[in-house]
C-alpha cells in the first residue's frame, strides 16, 4: 500500500476501535430506551450516558451532580453534592488495548508504518474529543483534556509497541525514535542493563502469575456464589433489557475485581466504601450498592487467607527458579552473592511496581459518601508485593542448586589438565591385563561396533 492508502486504512481502523468501544454501552442503553422507556425519553440522554461510561472506562474523571429529587431517592448522605467518579471500568480500557495492539501488528506489515501510526492515533484523538464534547450535560461534567488524552494514550501506546515488536521480530531495522531509545539504553553499563532486563522479565512474569491466579479465584467465587448473585438480580427488578445492561456493566468491572483479588492475595485487601475492609484477616462491609457480582465477596477465613498470601511467595520462588539460568548468564563474571541479591531485589521491585499500578488503576471513587473509597491503595499493595516477591526471588537465586553431571564432568576435565602441572600430557599406558572400557561396552550392547 502507498502512503495515502495506508493513512486511510489506519484511520478506518481507529474509527472501528472507537466505534466498538463506544457502541457497547450506547447500544445497550438504546435497547433500554426502546423497550424499557418506550421511546418516551430523549435519546441524547442515553448517548451521553454511554459516552460517559466509555470515558470513565479509560480513566477519565466524571463529576456528577444529582438533582434534589434524585439525591433524596438514593438515601445516601451527601448525595446532593457534586460527586467524583474516578474508578475506571477497566473492561473498556482492556478492549481498547487489545484492539490497539491488533492495529499495530497490521500496520507493521505495511511499508509506511510511521504514517499509518500517526494517522490512526490522530483520528482516534479526534474521535475521543468528539465523544467528550458530546458527553457534556448539565449534571455530568468531564474534563476535555482528560477525555482526549487518556483514551488516546490507552490506544496509542499498545499500537506503537505492537508495531515495533512485530517489525523487530521480522528483522526490520528500528525506526528513528526506537533507535534513539536503544542508543540511550546502550550507554548503561552492560551488567546493569542485562540485570535490569532479566529482572524486568522475571518481575513481570511473577506479577502476571499472581494476576492469573487472582482471575481463577474470581471465577471460582462467581460459580460458588451463584445463588447469592441470582437473588440480587431478582431484587433489582431490572427486567430483561435492564438485566442485560446491568450484566454488561459488571463484565466491564471484572478486570477491577481481578485486581482487587490480587490485592487480597498480597495481603492489604481492598475496600468497598469508607470503613469497610475485605482482607485475608476478615471481611467487614457496611451498606453497599446491590450490584449482583458483589454477592461473590469472600467471607474471610483466616486459615484460607494465610494460604492465599503464599500465592505471590510461591509464584516468585518458582518463576525465579525457572529463570535462574538467564539471570546467571546476565550476571556473567559478577555472579556473586551480592549480584544475586541485587537481581532478586530488582525482581521484587519490578513485580511490586506492576501489581501496584494495576491495583491503583482499578481503584478510585465510585459515588458520594462512603463510596468515595472503593478498591485498594496501590502504593501499599505495591510495597507488600515487592517484599513478598523480592525475598523469595533472592532466596531462589542465593540457594545453591545441585550441579548437573555435564557441568561436573567439564570442570573435572579442565581441572585434571590444569593440575597435572609439569607432568607429561601423554596418555597413561594401560595394563595388558586390564580390559578396555570400550570393549566391555561393546560386548554388553549387541550390534555396537567400535
């Protein structure tokens, strides 16, 4: 494809990504408008609500101001004051990340990747600005700067990363920006660079393992608490269309629930309102919204909680043990006790940073009053995760493992020739009565010829 075709192709890709993301909440609310409200309400209200949901899903802060009647109907103290919605429904952001990476891989197959990337990101920024400006309503306000910046970053960073990784895998030269970054990295001493890269790999793998186990736990909780979830659905009286819209909203919050489960495994736990706590030591929850999937909250058995805390510890030890040969090669001649401790500590810092950032992105304010605190403190969770990952990683690197037979033979052969000193290097004459070992092997294995 030539340059104009590549630019148009990239623009259509970004239009498709934005359309899918915004379309999911808007279509669900449109069905609600048609079947639940009988087309009696202005449809622009539902468009603005869907646009707000999409923006909040990408981390954009939303300020809501309820009318006096609506605030009194909620029964929440302070509902009449402006409330900040800063918790991101990460399902929408995750969808944008996946589709952005797909666009980057497709652009890597063209000869004009730079033009395509600029076109895609620029068009997506324009679409985000349009959505942000049309989402403005008397009772709902979003920052135009955040509405343009955050969705564009969520889309653009995976696009550029996936495009560059795809090109490098195919042996293509790096673009000027990547070449400049790599040249800056090359200025770092070899030892520091290699240890940092392998620690980044190990820490990210451990954080991914913790998140995967947290996802499995969330799935098990949803299955085992199925009756409680259904009872909350029945109590909502949302109808078929309202139930579908409610389900889509909960699906968008599943990544948040996984991040909260990870904070529970790490130890600090999370909160569903000011004064509440869901941690391995117990569960204390006050009044909260009747969201069906919240019926799967753990009751908090201390025994099971302490077992859960072992998850990041065991994951760190196992992953570091598997990656130990790579870490030893990265240390090279500096493979000392201090070097291994530093590599383990760097792995812990990386894992804690990844877990803390994910937890922080999944937390924030969800409404007025006590709902202003929902989720976990990313800084605290990250510090606990760094400790629980770093210590086992250091132990896995410091504890000496049994050497392989090939290593022992190689070292024995090298030491034998070195310790002979001034002795003759000629082979020792065999006794005429001694049988050659090769003859014995040949006799015991029929058909083997020397």
